[in-house]
């Protein structure tokens, strides 16, 4: 890609020496995010507040997980289209288990724990199948995961029969909507348990600090970001995505590694599905119109990955998701209709790829 | 080889005669609009009535998404059986389904549209879409007005409200929005502060209503136009800790929403009568085919309004979608 641009608008060698431009090219997404935060704080009513930042991050919590799993796959040179529907499948199955166990008289604690763990385990199966198809049977990732896209969706639909799964133990909602700490000007600090407030202005002035789901997500992301950037497993992932022949010659067990990658992606989707149960207090199948997999791919690319593989990071992906979420929320707070928000996300995605193409030396020269 | 082919053809011919003679009962086909509780309940209502009248009911596969591109292929396959006496369907486009249903009608199968309609839904005047026997369904505009009135009543005729809609390209929910806007105009102190579209994704609805609450901390009410937007709306209000403080009106009485109403997290549910609609389709179709009865060109089964007061009444229970 880089060669064709040598004689274009930019003299890459010269720009490569400029430290400022290099910094800009490498961190444009982050800088853009900061600029957006500043801009929206002036333009949107009540945008700059702790509660709104909670809204933003809770709004993108599913996408954070889905995109991080997708990052592993994209870095290895593949693609996983099934994640959105695997999330819906896990959301439905784990909520059904919680509901039925609770109805059968088991304690809420046992029902919730079993439902969550069963959901996480079941969520690994699509990944194993995807990985086996891609690595052993040489089905192109696009097709293999497109197949799983349909299967997971159909299963979720069959199990839920189109109805949202309700009647879960009440504790599900309390866990999913809790924060680590609360501060009320009236009642002071409290941890994990929301203070009882009746007055509208007291409820509105309640500061909520770090949602519990975000704590979990951060925990998972830190572990996997470490795996990707600091371990041999991570290095192999980059190697396979960079040049698969070289990876094989270097003695990497590529098929086994790829299966693990798809299982990781599926695990992230399953985690998102279980968290969604807690967040919505309900099991819902994923709608066709949600396009989770496409937004996840967009976030990974905005975060600096290339669809040809070998590049990208978890934290870049997180920035990508934050960018999409902040853009959406900010434009919403400004009162812009949804149509324009789609256009804006589309533009950002294209800009990301353009920067990736025009500044390759800057972005990836360490 | 020739003999085998001829034998197979003969067997097929005989079998088809057998199946034709066996099928003395009327066969009605139902083609739903999308896989959701609303149409499932409609099917149940239709099935119950069909069993009562001895009609065989064949139900087309539920389309996974809303739109002619999903519905038409299934519809064509359904009608291709060739032994159907009457079709009732929810057309997923007011325009695109006109030629498709006209072709079916011309092949001798009477058509009833249910829940959604062709053209403007008025089959009594001359037009290229007035061939269906009847439109049996809800008047969404009227329903929107009813919700606006009931919400204003709950708020004492004064307050800021927000509308959480689903798809800006679907006639039914847009009619609800227009009706809601028109209904609010009657109350000079009621203000609509915003409208969002969640595309049927509940998680998006949560984010959108959360943002609306952030933008308008003095919001008094939300109207969620269908099951996903309403459940998203109430989840956002619960998450902000404002349950009870923000009145939530919704459309469609699913079991989960009824449960939320009982827990006082919702305040108002406008129930359509999908079971009733399905039942009416079978009943009127049966009367038309057996007695040659004249069917009204438009049948509106009406609404039922669930509130926290009447939700536990035995008489209300039959309006819950199951």
C-alpha cells in the first residue's frame, strides 16, 4: 500500500522525520476524541457531567467487548462476523437458565451464577466451530463466521421465540445497574448500595462512580491486552497476521493458534451477552438492524488495525469504540437526528482508513 | 427408464387427487410481518378460531426482519402450494406488496390485510389497491392520540415528554408518532422535547432515553412505541433511579411489560388486540366463503388501556400477549 503513495501528495520520508506529524498520525484517534469531548462540552446541554459519561460508557459496553474480541481476529488476518449474534444467543440462553432455575425454587445467587457460567461456556462453542472451520478445513473466515452468524441468530430466535426473556431474579437488575460508589450531597458517600432518595433533585444530584459492568470489562480487557502485547501468544498472533507463511516456517502451530483466536473472540461475545442480561435485566436476541459486528470492525479499524492483519491493539480498539460512542452521544445531546449520526460514524471510519493508507510510515514506525 | 418416470408421474397424480379430496376443509393461509410476540399472539387467536370453525390454518415462516425483501419470497412459496382458499397477511410495505398481492388475488385467492395495509388502507374507494376484502387492524394514529391523552391525564395536563420510536420508515410506528404529536397539541402545557429512533435495538433505546434524561433533567414522561423501545425506556429510567418520577407509557401488552407495570415501573400500556385481529380474519373469511357474507372494508378491533389499577383484574388478563 505504501509504495504507490511515494510520489503522491506527501513525501513520506520527509514527513517521517517530523516528530509532531508522527505523533499526530499515531494518535489521531485519541486526539480526535479529546477534541470531540471539548467541542461537545460547549455545544451539548449537560454533556460534560459524570452521569453522562456513565451513560456513554454503559451505552458502548457491549461494543467494547465485541470489538476487543474482534481485534484479536483482525490482527491474525481473519474476520469474525458472528459476534453480534453469539452475544444474543448467550444473552437468551443464560437468561432462560436464570429464569427457570429461579422459578424452580433455587436461590437467586445459585440461579444467577449458574446462568452466567453456563452462558460463558456455551458461548465458547461457536468459537471452537469457527476456528476449526477456518484453521483445519480452510473455509474462508468471512464464510465460516457468516454461517455461524445465521446459526447463532436462528438458535437465539428459536429459544426466545421472539419474546424478551423476563421474570429474572430481581438481584440481576441490582447487580447490573450498581456502581462502586455513590455520593449524595444529602447522605454522603456509600459503597455498592444506592442511597434511598425520594426527592427528584436529590436523585439527579446523586453522583454515581464507576458502574460495576465497566469494572468487569476493564478487568477482562487488561488481561487480554497484556496477553496480546506482552506474551508469546500475542507475538504469534501478530506474526500470523503479518505473514502466515513466515509464521509456519518459524514453527508456530498456526491452525491451533487460529482456533484459540476464534475462541477468544467468541468468549468476548459471550461475556458481552452475559453482561447484557445484567444490564437490561432481560434476555433479548440480537436484532438484524443492530449491526454489532460491523460497528465492532469499524472500531478496530479506527483504533489503528488493518483488515489485512498484523496491526492493531486492544487499547487502540478501546479508543475506537469510545470515539464511536462519544460521537453518537454528543450529537444526540446536540439534538441531531439519528440519520446524521450514521453519516458521521461513516465519515470517521473512512478518515481512519485514509490516515492508515497515507501515513503508514508515521503510524507504524517505532 | 421411461416406465419409471411414467410410474412416478402417475403416483404423483394419484397422490395429488387424494390430497385434494381429503382436503374438504377450508384452508386459510396466514403470512405474518415479522417474528415478534405481536404476530405470535395473532397466530394463536387465528388458530383458536380456526379450530372452532374447522378451518385448516397454514402459517407462513416468520420473516426475520421487516420488509418486502424478506416477506415476499416466503409469501410466494406459501401461496405456491396451490390449495389455499383465503390469505390474510400483514403487508410489510404499503406500495411494494400491491402487485404481489394483486397477482395472488387474480389467481382466485381472496386477500385480507391485517395490522398493516396497502396504499392508505381505504379499500372502499376506487384505486389499484382496493382488491382486499378488508383491512382488519389497529388505527395507529388513533392509538397515538389515546396514549398522548392518557399520559397527559397522568401528568395533570402539564409536563415535558419524550418519544422513543423504532424505525422512521415503518408506517405503523410513524402513525403512532404522528398521532402522539397530534394528541399532545390538545394540551397547551404538554411539551414534546425530543424523538429518537432505536431501530428495535433495546440497548440503543436505553442509551437514547438515558441521554434524553440527561439533557432534560425535568422530563416527566416517555412514550415507547413498541416492545423494544418501551423496555429500553423503562430500563433507562430505572437506571437513573427515577422510577415513578418519570411516567412511562408504552404500546403492546407483552408479559414482561405487564410484569413491569405490576412492579410500578411503568404507568400505562396501550394494548392492541392481535389475538382478536387473527380471530376476526378467520371468522370473516369463513363467513365470506361459506355464507357469501359482506365483509366490512375496515375493521378496527380497538384498544385496551392497562394501568396500575386494572392490571390485576381478571377481565384484563385476556389482553396480554402470550
